[in-house]
């Protein structure tokens, strides 16, 4: 119960901990962490390290369109992965697209987490009819798959707002709809832990001495659910990125002016039959690599935090 | 030939910080129809010994040395299928928590019949008849109706009765009962123990009764083995061990039991805690907590040796060549006023000495 | 039993009510249906007539009641986009979606459950590891990408299978089926694999996790201690207990398949409800969207009811906490 001593052994202890051991000795954790870092790094630094600026209209040349990747007979060294129908360098568009995908994914998970943790704490701590109502809402929400909810929200916004406005709010709307569709898992986990913690003696004691409920929740309940919440967040990040890609593929996600990986795949899909496979396949590959490495990390994290599962 | 003989059993758990030895050189025997109590603190290796005997050590735990003999036949390291035929048929098992031991999705009748059909040459109708009789034998009222009930329809005590029926229904010759009453209400613990002992006597079944409750052992067991840090500290007839404990650890264990007959100001307690598996001290594992420890205890590990009466203890105090040390009174003076070996209950010291002389 | 069913139906009512309310709110307040339906040129009289015809001048609850009453009779109004009754639009496309979903669900179950059981029982075998890698890739591959890759390989490169449409269909009354013609069956292969793969991997992972959980329980140890055969322990005791939570999740997943069909139908231009829905979202065709929403809700509620009945059959305790079973899915 006592606070961890701030001895110089902290870093040493971390390195000696089971998590660190498992990380260094798992065949997937380290490689997938590296790949994930590479993807995220490449995406975040896209404006600076991408070989071309795909959004600089002046730099585009339609004559460059449909250049195949460099390893094919007509490939050109300037365009490692080839170009798309407008002559944009595919590698650069992928890096920029991944940036949008990650932005939406992270924001959506953050939103879902905040909403879910708040609702879970509230339901678990207050209990009673509030708990019943909140969990009933969660049940109803669970009845519908994420993608359907996101599509509906998007459709409603589309109908409610004039077209000019729509493109401008598209990004927040996608983040909101994916995040809103994913809060239940967080809420349930947090609620469960809250119910357990609430009845422990130290929480009772904290109540008796009159600590504010919010403070009790923040200082006693929250630290206990951080592990599971982190695992859910990691696994949800993969799902959120996929959800965004799916929405964009369906043409209702991010606006075409800010193409994400999903948008790129949709554009490329039109050229699948005419033989320009790379316009679809490379963004798809990038998406899968990114999500797979994040999912592998999440899987590993879950197992590492829950040793009895192994 | 004893029914079960365990010789120099060693159980290891490979971990990333090296191999932990959970049991080391455990030897004991159980005669047909005998009740052997196994006591010790949690973590001493009692349950692990039971699990090793029935061949259900949880991986990565493994038998790394010694032998387990049933009727003189080696059963450790048998192929899974052969060991399976022994489980239930030759060696039964009773677990601690009756609420989790029964499969919730099958009626008690199905679970009983299934066990008998696996091991005995009976048809389903006969198995069902016997299942009803077993439920009657373990004291379930209205057995003929209750046989089709699911486990959740029984109380905890009743469920443990069902578990006993399940453990005995294929008529094994040895039952390993691992803390069979710990999870039950105090008021029904005695009933369950009496039932178990009665049924086993009737069927000539031996019991290996694992518990941390000396009271249960005193009531039930013929002999008792005291375990400490993965080894047997003392083994002998239950009266001997209770009245004249030979190992300082047993003495401490006895001293910590409240007695109705003797008035004591304060219950004795053993200072310190049992070492973790990773940090078992050299020599006698108990020496850091022992009031009688002397130089030899710190360096050399004692094996079980005759300690007077029919008891054997793993303690240098009883070594023939250490007798002088005893006589010289060196260990006694280490902590005056401490309970001494053979001095289980205050005031019984002289009688203990007299018994030793006999 | 009867009371149990009643209570379950009782729990379904608020779900349906909530959904109809959302559908109604969309219908009544999002966009301006009158303007959309009238098009460019109209007189104020036409406008008033339409408002009255639609009942938009009535109080809120009257409108809601009328909306629900109409929905029960299957009247969802006219599609803004196509100007035809929504009911007939959906009825035309329902068979395509249901056939695709059922085949995909069967595929997911028949392959996913055995794979999950196998990986749970033989954790260390190389085949289990291969299944696990496969499942992780499956979970990380978005449905639409699976479809695109399958099209690329089997339709574009190899040319074995069609890349879009349902093939030839046979019509019985209002139902059209592609299951009876060779081209219909061939057309079904790629879409059903695409739709089923994600659910298959989810089901496999779920069954595996539950199996591992169950194998650790005391009653499994006790079953082993009683000397039951491996077969009895694994497939009698362990599998049956695994199925209890698996039924729930699988039920929910099967519901999800119908909704996921939106994506698959888009990729393969499959003439089902999902394609209709996505076209409606793009056009903000609210009547179609709200009708689709209610239909999906009805399907989910029915599936949940069936799941609850199965529960009743499998678990004598009937008090397994369904709430603890989290669900993941896009």
C-alpha cells in the first residue's frame, strides 16, 4: 500500500520487472514495437521526410501518372512505389495518408477512453438507477456494430449540414463517430473495477474521513484500472484505424482533400482491373502493417499484464 | 509392502530466474486403510505433494527426482493414458472448494455415472443405481430425486458430500483429500471429516489428508507428516507427534494451537516466516527461526532420522553424534524459557522425557 | 421458461423503442424532407399539402405514434433518392443480403469454432501457432481490403471467379436466390469469404480464450483427477462450458455480419440492403436509412432472443453474467 520508494533503483526495477523481461524476451513484442514506431514515425514526419509533396499541385505532372513501382520494367527511381492516376508519388501520399489515419485513430481512441472511463466510474461509483440506466444504454449501443453507428452519424450530419460545411467538419465527425461507437468496452471494464474497489476498506475509510468522491475515484480507483484500460486502448487503436479506413473506403470518412489510407485504397480500387494494382496494394499493405504491429503489441501487452493467461 | 510409497520426491518449477525446487527429498509411505495427515503452513508443499502423487502437477512444475510407487509399481512418469486409469480408480482426489469442483452444466448423477462408467464394468442403468446409493451413503436426503439436480441446487456442505461420493465411487484404495473442509462453515467441517473417515474405513480406503488444521489431524489421522519449506520436518504416529513433538518446528506448530485443557497465558508463536522457495537457507531450512540452532544446522542439511518413539525428525538435535550437544544444554541455553523438543504442552516436559526413555 | 422468455422480450422492448425513436428523430428533424421531396419548383400550396399529407403539422407525439404505427405496417414512406416505397426497395434487396450473411456466418462458425477449440487444447503445437498468426492477420486486415485482394488474385489475375454481382438468380415469389445456379454459387464464394473471414478469426480467438479459461478451472482438474478420458474432459466438460459465453458473442457477431455486409456489398457491388444503405447515406436519403436502422435492430433483437433461448438450453444456472463479456469489433 505504501508509495513506491523513490530510490535510485527505479529504472533498475523497471528493467528487472516482469513486463520488461517479457518485452525483451517475447518474439513479437520488440519487432512489432519497432515496426509500429517506424510506421508512426514515418507518418508523423511525413511533411519533412516524404520524397515529394503530393499536395503541391504545381509539382504534379500528369505525365508521371501511373508510373509503376521501381522494381518493375517501367519503374523510375524518383517514385519508389510508383505514382497514382494524377502523377502523385505513392510513397509520399501513403506517408501523408498514414498521418491522417493515425490522427483519426488516436483521437477517436482518446475520445472513447475519456467518455468510457468517465461513464464507467460514474456508473460504478454512484450505482443504483444511474448505473442501471447507463449500462442499459451500453447494452443498446452494443447491439449495433461500430461501423453502422459511425455511418449513421455521418449520414445524419451530411443531411443536417450544407455541403460546403460538410467537408470542413468531416474530420471531427469521423473522430466523434468512431470514438462514440467504442466507449462501451472502457466503461464496462472501469465499472467492474470500480465496483470491486468501492467496497474495499481503504475506500470506505477515505469516504468516512470525507474525501470528495471525485478524489477517491481519481486516486484509488483509477490507478487500479489503468492496466486494462491501456490494453483496451492499444487494441482499440488498431480497430479505430481500420474503422476510419473502412469509412473512407465507403466514401463517407475523411474528405478527399485530406486522403487517408482508406481513401487511397478506394481511389486505387478503380484501377484494379486496368492493371495498376500498386495504387491499391501499397496503401493496403501500409495499413495492414501498421494495424498488425499495433495489434501484436496490444496482444502482447494484454498477456504480459495478465500472466495467468499464458 | 505399503500401498503408496514416496521416495526422495523432488519437484521443480523452472522459472526465468532459475529452477525453483518446491519439494526436495520428500519420503513417506501410506499403508492400506491408513490415514496419513499432512500439515504445514501454506506454501510448505503439502498440496504439491498430493498433486505429484496423482500426477496432476500444473506445468511447468515437474517431478525431477525420486519415485512414487503404488503397490511397489512406479507410477511417476507413466504415460498419460496409463496414469489416467489410475486416477479415480486407484487414487481418488477431493479438492478444497466444493463450489468450483463440480461442473455446473452436468447433474450430479451424470457426473457420478460418468466416473463409474469410465472405471468400472457397469452399464448406465447400474451406474445410475449405484450413483443413487452413493448419494445416500454420503448423506444426501432424497437421493433418488436429487440425483438429477445440478450442483448449484446444493449447499456448499452438500456439494462437498457429492465430491466425496465422486472421489470414492470408483472405489479407489487411496484418497488424496486436499484441505477438504477449509472452504466450509466451521459447523459442518466435523461432519464432513467424520463422513469421509467413516466411508473410507468401510471401504478400506487409505486417506492422505492435507490440511493446516492440527485439530482435524488429531481427530482423524493415524500418522502425521509435518512439512516445512518443501521438506518433511517430522513424521510419526499422530499421538507421538502431538504429545512429544521432536522437531522444534512441530513444537512451535503445536504451541500455536489453543488448548482447552491447559491454561496458558499466551499462545506460543514462531518468530519470522517460512522462507520463499527462491531463498531457502542452507543447512536446515528452519534454522533462522529455531531457538535451538547450532553451528551444524547452518551448514548441513538434516535428513529424517529416528528421534525416539516411532517418530522420525529431520533435526540435528536427534543425531546420535549431536547428543552431547543436547546433553551439554547448549541449545537450551540459547533462549531460556522456550519450548523444547518433547515439550509440546507446557508442563508435559517431564513426561516427554520419560517417554523418550521408554 | 415462459416467464424467462417474457422477461427477455421485455428487455428487448426498450431497445426497439430507442431505435424507433432515433429513426423517427432522424426522419422528422434532419434535413427538410418537404424541400427534398418537392424538388426545385413548387408552390406554397403544394408545400402545405405535402406537410399535411406527411402529418408534419401534428404535435410531436402524434407524429411519433403515427411513425411507429406506419413502421409496424411496413410503411416507411418514399425514398428521396429513388421516389419509390422504401419497403419494396428493401424487400427486393433483402434476399441477397440474407443469403450472403448466412453463408458467411456458417463459414465463420464451422471453421472458427473448431480452430478455436484446437488452438485452446493444443496450445504448443505449430498448427496452433499458425492459426494464431492467421487470426491476428485476419483481425488486422480490414474487410474491404480482404475483398480487394481476393478480387485481385481470383478475378483479375487468375480469372476464376466473378468480381461483382450475384450471378444468375432464380425467383420464387418475392424471394430471389443465387444458391441454385452455378454462376450464382460462384459469385457467392468471394463475397462470403470476405464477409466471414473477420468474424471467423474473432470467433476463433474467443473460443480459444474461453477454452483456456475453462481448462484452468477446478472442475476440469477434478474431472482429470477422476480419471476421465481426455476426450470426455475436453469435449464433454470443457467444450460445453466454453460454449456458454461463446453463444452470446457469436450471436452478436452474426448480427454484426448483416451490418458488415455494407462493406462487402460495396466492394463486390452485391445488390443487397447494405449497398442500398450506403448509397442512401451518400444522398442523405433519410427514409431508407431509418427503415434500414429499424430492420437491423429488429434482426439483432431476434438474434438476441434466440441466443437467450439457447442459453436456457445450455446453462442450468441461467445466471452467467453476460455483462462481463466484452466485445470488440469494428
